[in-house]
C-alpha cells in the first residue's frame, strides 16, 4: 500500500511562487497548506490586512470562506441529515419549505446545481432590505432552465439548502458547531465570529456602505440573512480546514471520531450530471479533463473534488493521490477589482500537485 508524502522541496517552490504572486499584488497575502492523511505543511506569506494598517498574516488568521461554506458546512450537514434518516436526496424542497412554489425540485437538484434556478439575485440591493424581503425574493424567483437539464451554479439553491437544514435540524450554525466543528476540534471555525475573534479576522472589501468589512460576512445575501446561510458565512483558519481535509481523506473519520460515513464520501465523488454541461458531484465540483474553464488544475486526478470562494479561498481534495491543498486569502481586500488570482489558480494548483510523492 502506498502512502502519500509531502515533497518539501516542491512545497518550498510553491511557497516561493505564492510569495511572487504577493509581490506582484495578485493578493495581499495567503495562508496555504498541503495536507495528507499523516502530515501537514502549513505556510503563511504576506499580509492579512492592508487598510487601515498593514498586518502580516499567520496561521492563526481567520478568513471569510465565502462559497467554501457551501461544501465545508452546507453539503456536509445535508449528508449527515441523510445518514440520520431525516431527509433523502430526492426529498422535494416544497415538502420541507411549503412557500417554495416548484413542486418537482429536489434536494439532489440543489446540491448538483441542476434545479433550473438562476445563479443569483441580481437586484437584491434594491428589493431586499431585510431578511424577510430576501426570503420572499428567493421563494418567488423564476426558473431560468428546465429542472435537471443544465448545471447552473446557484447561490439561491444553496440558500434554500440552508433553510432546509434550519427547518429540519434547527439553527445551521449551532448544528455545524455541535456536529462538525467540535468533533474535529475546529475551534476557530464559525459563523458570525464573536468579539474576541474579530481582531484575528482578515478584512475583506472596503465599501462606501459597510466600511472595511472585518469579522462579518462579505457576501451581501448572507449578510442580509444574518450571516448564517447555505451559500456563505463560514469563517475558518488554515489549521482548522486541515483537520476537515484529514477527515475526508480518512474516509469520514478523524482521530477515531466518525463525522461522515464512508458511503457518503464515496457518494460525493460520484459524477451526478452525466450528459450535462458541467461535471458536478454533491456540492463539490469534480475534476473533468475536458473542462478547460475550471481552475482545478491539469495534474489533479479524476478523483479530485474542488471548490472556490469569491473572497479568494479555494480547496481541492485529491483522493487518488491522497492529499489536499487549501489556499486562504482575501484577494478582495481592499477592492474586489483585483481579479488576478482567478487567472492564476490553475497554476498554483498544478504546482501543489507536484508537492506529493508516494512511498511504497
């Protein structure tokens, strides 16, 4: 049986490459980690904060995960509720959320982004002044595609998954803390960081309306919903996410604690959108060698799951090569106009793939 080991020389090359990106102002700074089942190498380069004062980043800095929340929290909770017999993949959304008007959309459709719902609510700033306004807008949103016929990455779909979790299992942040964060010893991972954690949070965008956002969720929809929603809102550190990755690589277990069943891990890796425009698993994007638009990287195995976050975060878990790579940054600080990281993610992920070798 082979064991994946970290190649320190290649890991150092990756560190230098990311430092070069920081020097070229692709991002202000970054925490990143290479994780195997047995070991971790964690690095911190550059700054976590540029405005109002410069602060160097470190492994204790807490980052706004943005859409990584969809897979670390929302997808994981949904799978746990399935394991506990409280829902199934093919439970109709309207059976749990009666105000949702489409009778044939299932939890499976939401997880695979095949519901037909649009990607976003584009006029929420004008129409959604409160949580109730936002919920009304979500429940009244018109479909853009026929159900099950096209993959359309949808924040709306994952907001609905968060509402399903709340209806079935209670507050989403409480469930996540009790059933995922605590068993994994993810001490600094939470929604709506408490006052004692805010000083460690990396700020995101500086806006006229909200000032320099720090310690509250950057995503506007999640912000209106109170900071806890299915699409965004989770904050975490590189160390905590390393524990999550170890759990996934160890077939759902962490230090003897079972978080997910091995069957759930296998199900995440299944290709669920056969014949459609994009390769999707449950929540996660799956490596597709024919998808040239994905930033997952050329060298990732076909058993790789991946996700990104708008703030600059990303994570992939390569089950064939038995390792994970996490990149935490706040590329939207101080402005979202910095799009350079998006162009370079594939390069970074390719280098990360070379930082592993297998020992027999």
